[in-house]
């Protein structure tokens, strides 16, 4: 049951991450820098917004 509840929390985090666009902040050199959800998630959200998911 704990695994399922963690999954629900993650899905809610994605919704909030898109509404509050702090994942769009990048470093001066154009590289990805700190993000509470992890840099892999930050890259995923940026790709999602640009339509570059390769699906």
C-alpha cells in the first residue's frame, strides 16, 4: 500500500511542477542546475513542454 501512495504523491508533484514553473530556471551557462525533484525530472518537464519526448 505504501508504494501505491508514493506513486500518487509523485503524480501530484508533476501537476504542481507544471503550474509553478521553477523547473525552467537554468544556470548562466545554460546548464541545468538544482531542482528539488531531481535534474532528470527537470529535463523531462522541459522536454515535455517543448514537445521533445520522442514518443
